[in-house]
C-alpha cells in the first residue's frame, strides 16, 4: 500500500500555470506507475496523465496533451503534474493514484489514492 498526499492546487487565471505534487510513502515507489485524475462537480472522475515506474513511458488525455506534463522523481518519491495554458474547463479536484507495476487510464485499475487538491481556473 502507498500513502499519497497531493499539494500545489489553487486559484489561477486562464492562461496561467500550476505545478501539482504528489508525495508518496514507501520504499518501492519506483515499482508503481502513477496517474493523475480529476473530477469536476457533477462529473465522473477522469484520466489526465500517467507515468511508468521508471518514468520512461507517459500518456495523456487528449484534452491536456501539449499543455500538461507528468514527471516523477524516484529519489524524492514524488510525482508532478506541470499544468500550463490552463483553461476554465480544467477546474476540478485533482487526484494522484498509484498502481503496482503498470499504468492505466482507468480509475478502477488504481489501488491507492490521495485526498485530492483543488484547482480553480478563472476566466
């Protein structure tokens, strides 16, 4: 099991940037693929980005491709989501999640979740 704590959310104007962080506990962080998901009010939780344990493989939702970048530091046991050119439709609670071995775009495939961090983009 991995404990996850997100940080870095906040209020930003459209076109601005934020960097989210997710700190993980445990000694085998590099064995876990990590994902970022988001959930807007009244909507289902949706996939944003994922990264493999070693960091060599990344995938993105079409809605964020070219604007968001996922990365990880396996020494610091942290995964990041750099969000640029933010839009009002990016407003949501952002969650990080861990899945042993391989990544996925599906929420049901992930075993451990953080508590979420709010991102609000004003127009």
